């Protein structure tokens, strides 16, 4: 299975995976507005591949079921809260 990956122009660290290059027909309009103009990053074959920040099986399932997969950056760690929690221990 091939997929094309696009980087968001509005949300840093957000990537949109679609099953067909430049085919955003199954991506909700509200998501496209939030995402901004998709900048192409690459087209890859998913079989036998590992992805750095997401499970490739989740991507494949989403592409089949929904026609797209949205990868968001991990949440920012709250270092102050972590420090407070350690001090309480």
C-alpha cells in the first residue's frame, strides 16, 4: 500500500497521510481548514516499513477506513508539574 504524506502549514508537527497523491476528497473540510495548505513531504510504501512516531498498522487501517490519517505532535511535557510531582514523592 502506497501513501502520500503532507506537512501542515498551520500546525507545527502535524502530518496528513492520504491513500492517493493529492486526493483529499475523503478528508473533512474542517480538518483541511485547520491543517492549511498541504505541503508534500514524500510518498512511501507502507508494507514492511516502520514509522518513527506512529504505528504503521494504525495508518493502514485509517487509510482504508477513512481515506486519511492525521499525525499530531506529542503533547508538550509540563516540566514544572513533573518537578512538583517528584518533590511530593
